[in-house]
C-alpha cells in the first residue's frame, strides 16, 4: 500500500514540530516540511485548512491533525 502524502506546517523554533519530524524519521515516513515562518502564502493555506495559527499542523492524506498527536498520526498512517 502506498504511503499517504504527509506534509507538516512548521517553524524553525517549534519544539513540537521537531518532535513530529523526528517521529516521522524514526518511523521511516517521508514528509514534506513547509516553513510557515518564511512563506506567508503557505501560512495562510495552513490557517484555511486547519483554522489554527499555531504549529505543527499535519496534513496526512488530506486529514488535518493539529499538534503532535501520536495516536492520531499512527491511526492515519496505519502504524
């Protein structure tokens, strides 16, 4: 089964973002990192998708997960 597309909206100083990225790496999950601190258009996209201004916001196959929620991540990725 193909892996769902995983994107993480992040900032360089976000500790939960780092935890999420480290978790993806540990599990061998490929992900796209989107730095909303430097890309205003992507920051707006994140807000429209999630209704949140805080990071991390994860987009896993179209499902939005706000924050580093390991249980939701595992469920969505079938881990």
